[in-house]
């Protein structure tokens, strides 16, 4: 009985000519939809829009005060003695507070810096949502790739099992050989079940991030591109210093703190209030009133506020340094992970996997001639199978590392 070597050859070959689905899930379309529909992004956008309204409020003068009243003589009633007593009158007074020049501008500047910081928080939220979407997308694509590899090898292993059972029936194979093939087939079935679960989970996650129904169907994702770093760590660090939302937010908070120190110093200058009033005295004529009030700050309170704002400014600067060091470390960590995954993927694809395939195919030919035992054939086959799975695992790790880099730097690396 000739052993069907071509079945294993087909199972070990990369399915380059496999037919691809016409309609594929495109990452760029999902990202665009997420930025418009994701609830977290929409909430962050509304918070940012709300803070943009604050500078105009801080720039405006304090609210005016309008007072109505009267002075009566002999009786505590409005108009008592009006026209006959010189102290009796009835009228209205308007008061307007004017902060010391420069205070309103500084308050508006502080509010603008807070709005800028919230804008960076909005960017960070959007980047986080996109990163989670891309992780789910590549997780789904990875599950499809793994399922394809498992299904292809399951079919080949089923063929091997049938041949081994036939050889055992005529006394040319041992019973343990059948058990070993059955065990390996069961392990593949278990992996397929896990991969199917991962598909359903990632599909639900994508739908959740897009604000869709959890059970909405999704097409198969477009295949992931090969692992290839097109930038250096230094280039990434240089771009991140200007694009990373975490650094930009801390920088805006430093600028806010600096303006707050200037405003605290302005607190030593007095605010003043202008009061203007008109009163009628009945037949005795009209009474006009104009008065100015100064609010004199207490020096102890002003000094304490200046000290507080300086400490807050120093804390903001330390927070910036901490964020910069943390960003540098996270970039280094993820870049090294991507670089390692790229190297391992290339090693599996160009060296380990071709060698394992050749070894497996050679062992099959040797097995046909009766000079090699079944266990060696199965071991070589499993090695090639595992190497192919490892290649896809490293390709997945490469994309996960790039997604982490995108989120923390604000630089688009996967389109």
C-alpha cells in the first residue's frame, strides 16, 4: 500500500493559492466608524467641547447687581414721606465689579490651557479605543489564520489515521501508532474549539467598540501584513515627543500652572466696584448716586496662594518628567517586543519551517520504505505543524507590539 505523501505535503505547504473571500473586513473602515460611534470617544469629545466654553466665561466681567429700595419717614412703607421729607426716596442702584487689569485675561488663559489638556485626554481616549479595536481586529484575523492551519492539518491527520488503521489491519503498523494519531487529532480538535471561541469573543468585542449589537456578523478580516519594522526606536522617540497625548497633556498643565502663579501674584492687586444709583424724592426732585468700592486683599492669603500655585507648578513639571520617562520605557519595551517578534517570525518562516517541512516529507518517504517508525514520522510532522503555528503567533505578537506603540506615541504605524 503506497502512503499518500502528497496529503502531508499539501498540509505542510503554505496555502499561497488558497481562494480568498471577496468581501473582507477592512481595518481602516472600522477605525473610521469607531471614531464616530464609540461611546467612550463620544463622551471624551463632549467633555472637551464642554471645557472649550469655559474661557469665554472666565474672560467675562462678574455679573452685575441691581438693587431696588427706598427710604421712608414716619412709616415703614414704600413712599412714606416721599415729596415732603428730604430723607424719603425710592429708586434703583446698579453695581459692577471690575477685577484688576490682567486678572480676567489670566483666568481665561488658565481655562484655555485646561481645555487644551482635555483635548489631549480626548486624543488619548480615541487612541485607546482605536488600539483596542485594532487588537480585536488582529486577534480575529489571527484566529482565522490559526483555524485555517488547524483545519488543514486536521484533514491531513485524518488521512494519516485512515492509512495507519489500514496498515494496522494488515499487520504493517502497531496499534499504538493508531492511538498516537488519534490523540494528536483530538488535540487539534481541542485547539479548533479554542480558536472558534476566540473568534466569537473578538467579534463581540469589535461590535461593542463600534456601538453595534454584540451578535452582529462580521466578515473575515483582511490578512495581516508581514512583520517588518519600517522605523527605528530613535525615530519613534523623536515623533512621540511631539505627538504623544500623555506628554502634550502634561505640557499644557505646566503652562496652566505657570499662568496660575501669575494670577496668584495679581491677587495682591485690589479689585474695585462701581455703584451707580437713581432715586426719586417725589416733588422734591431726583437723587443721583455714584460710588466706588475697593476690595483690599489680605497679604497673608495672597502669599499662601502664591506658594500653593508654585508647588502645583513644580508638581506639574515633575509629572511631565515622570510621563516622559515612562513613555520612553514603554516605547523601548514595545519596540524590543516588535523587533524580537519580527526576528522570530522571519526565523520560523525562512529557516525553521522550511527545514521542518523537508524533514517531515523525507521521513514520510523513508516510512514508506519501512526504514523509519511511525512515531518518528508523527514527531517530524508535529514539529512542522507547531512551527507554522509559532510563526503566526509571532506575527500576532508583532502587530500587538505595534498597536501598543501607536497608542502611547500617537504615531500611526498600522493603516
